[in-house]
């Protein structure tokens, strides 16, 4: 039986089954095909979507706004100065107001407490567009990109290199535990997920600081920035912990496969075209040769953010 995601929120993906995740990926691939054929199914016609973002975003915000417009919905971006959670109004009150006005809420913020309060009190589907612990809509686009390349996720080995405790790594770990691929987190011990969390994932997640173990036969090498939004004060310590974990052509070659791809959630520090990278050239997580090279699929991945956001909204709101 096809799973029914109508009315469902997406907080961390922990409560989603493999069949439900497969449905989201199939729906995204189908939406991409339809868009390329010029079809406009307008499955969200007349709907209103709140895009509540307390942190900056290019891709995720644009993904939700474009996906909503493609399907005939209106999306409204609300920033921290518009929704002053816990400053001028309680989270619970704002949640109830948003739920009266909007049919769904995409939320980007800090801790999980605001997201969970929105889920509990708004009465409409809430989609996590990045919190400190999770980035599930990113993981969906990552899985779609991997599936496009390899046809299946089953038994793939994916090596995530960098801060293994961040939102992107944790969501990939959850995805691996659901979907039958192995996530190998290549990071120093200080930046690995805590042992009790790793225990939950069993063999689906391997934490190691040994590049040989992490990279052998890997189908993809995955990067994120070394310092996530909100933890800028950690920069110097992160550089010292991660300087030996930069993705280089040599690291890519260590998989021993000639079809390994390179993925990055973006934004990425790979050249000196940004103020940040010019100020902190040692904080670049990847060589330009890899980022711009033939193995890189980062812009397919970025496009897939939109198709997967569309799938999530269409399935939650029932076409
Ligand atoms: N990958 C990602 O979430 O990018 P944005 O921060 O630009 O949304
Ligand atoms: N880990 C990063 C992801 C950005 C898309 C952050 O939280 O800033």
C-alpha cells in the first residue's frame, strides 16, 4: 500500500519509514520530470505557505518559495524581526496564529524547541528547513542525487568529511539507518556524534578518523562547512581540528573507485571568491580542483533541493 503523508510534519525524519522516504524521493523525481516537460500540475493551488527563517538561507528558502509557486501556492517569507518567538509573543501563540493563516510552515531556526512547539500547536504540517541538530530536507536532496547517479541507495558507502556532529551529518546518519546505505563519518574524535547516538544507528554509521577505513570503495565524498551558523566563535579550534580533513584530489582517489562523486550541501569554501575564505584561507574544506572537477555534483544537488521541497509539501498537503 502506498504510504499516506497527508497532514504529516517533517521534523527529523526519525519518525518516517523507508517506504515514506522512498515515496518522497519518487515524488521529487516525478516533479522534476514534469517540470522539465513544462507541465504545471498546480497541486497546491490556493494554499498559503509560511517560510519562517530565523537564520540566513539561499537554497532552502528559494527551494520552498519556487516549489510553492510552481504548484500554484503562495509562499510568504517571515524573518526573525517578523516573528519574535519568545520576545514579544510566546512560541505557542505565534504557532496558533500561523496555523490559522497558513496551510503549512517551513521553519529554519536554532534549537529544536521552537520547531517542536510549531508542530504541536500550529495544527498544520511543519517542515524542518534546518535546525541545530537536523537538516532533513537537505538529506532528501542528497539521497535523490545519489539515487540519480547510482540507481539505488542500497549498500552504497558514503563518506562524510568534517564536523560529524552537525545537522547535515546527523540527518545523513538518520537517512543511512533508514535507507540501507552506510555513512562513514571521517572526523577527529572531538567532532564525532556521541557514542549513544552512534549506537542507535548500528552498522549504518561508522565513525572513524582513519581515511583508509572511511574512504575504501566509497561512492560519494560529502562535505559541509567546518563551522555552522551560530557557532562562528569555534572557527580557530575547528581549523586546528580539521586541517588534515580537507577534501583534496588525493583524498578522492583514496576511494579506489573511478566513479566516486563529490557532494556538498553548500555554501562551500573552495576558492578565494568570498570574504570569509580570503580572511580564513585555512578554513576551506575542499580544494577548488575537486569542487569544480568532473566528480562534483553539487549543483545537481542544489537543484534537487527544490524538487524535494516540492515533494514534501505536495505529499503533506495532499495534491
Ligand atoms: N544547503 C543549504 O541549506 O543552503 P542554504 O543555507 O543556502 O539554505
Ligand atoms: N551545517 C551548516 C549547514 C548549512 C546549509 C549550518 O548549519 O550552517
